[in-house]
C-alpha cells in the first residue's frame, strides 16, 4: 500500500496542472472537467456494489487492476501542453510559499482534510451501526457526490459572483455545521440528507476554489509543484492526521465527540484562512 501510495500521490497534482495548462484563460471551466471524476466515482461504487452481490470479494482486485490499466491508457494518449514562460519563473518557489495568504491557505487545507478523516474512515460504519441499511448508505454517498457534481457545473457562475476567498470561507463554515449534524443528528434522516448535500460545499466548492488559488499563485514552472504541495499538505498530511486521530477518538470518546472534533478542525481552518488571507490579497485572485 505504501508503494502504491508513493506513485499514486503524484497523479493528482500532475493532472491538475496539466488541466489548467490546457484550459489557459478558461480556468473557470475546470469544474466541467473535474466533474467526470465524480461521475466515475458513482459508476464505480454502484457498479462494483452490484458486481460483488454476484461474485467473490476478490473480484475487487481485478476491477481495480482494470481501472488502473484504463488510467494508464488515458495517460499515454494525453497531449502534452507547453507551459508558457511566466514572469515569476525566475523567482524561487520559497518566495511564493512565504506569502501570508499562501501559508494561510495551506494551513487551512491541512485542517479541512483532517476534519474529513472521521468521515472517510467511519461514516459508513457509523450509519450501519445506527440502523441504516447498506443500500441507504450507498444512496447517501451517491447523493453527496451528485451534489458535488452540481457545484462543478455551477462553478463558472460561482467564480463570477464570489471571490475565491469567500467561496473557501463559506465551504469551511458548511464543514463546521456538517460534522456537527453528522455526529449529533444521525437519528434523523432529514438532518443526514442535508449533511450529505453539504458535501457540495465541503469538497466540491472547497477543492475547486483551492486548486484555482494554487494555480494562480504558483504560475509557470511552479504550477505542478504548487499543486503537489497542496495535495501533500492537505490530503497527505492532513488526511493522515485526521484518520489517526479519528481512530483514537472513536474508541476513547465515541462517535459524537469524534465528529465534534472534526467540526473543531474545520473551524480552526476557517479562522486561519479568515485571518491570514486578507481581502486585499483575495482581490488579486478573484
């Protein structure tokens, strides 16, 4: 698994950088490309669920191999995009990293990923333990991803109406509310449905705005490294911390307080972002 993760971790930042390179001045169309990842997730979950009702669990390995083979085939035919020289190319990447708003964004993303640790590790188990059927669990995950797709489709309008800073702050605020709703409102289906719809903000809008900000701050030859740093700090370090702490908290504190801790992480990220990324800096990347 460590060997797989070592190589797999490079794919996301390279894909993001290549996507923005091809989009050029049409960066607001990023959501129209990214939504296909969400569609793939839904197809994989529903299709594999149907398949495993009829075939042994070991089939998962062969399906995974087929999907990875498909990714390799797509990568081989992806057209290269020449990155135009940018005025910031001569600057060391450390100059970008020392900017106050960049440090604030990366720190906030770290906490947002940590906040999602308990969701990705324990959410399905939590729902089943509270009486939800496995089919309902699958529906709830699908609902969240459908809401995420809706945000990606609406991304050009959102970027026109709001600054990246505002989209991110609203996403963090939704995360604070969402994890409290999951932890303390799981007995009520209506609350669980609303919490899943908030996935549109806590992942869809958040991720789209974060990669857009990184793309604009890390221009030219720094673009791929900027996306790699974003992925490493957030999904890598933050996701690892969130997963480890949620495992400890689940046994020691219980589910409700574990998701409350997730809410605290999201709140910490929101405060860091609000204080570190000033509106003046946001105006540079609207």
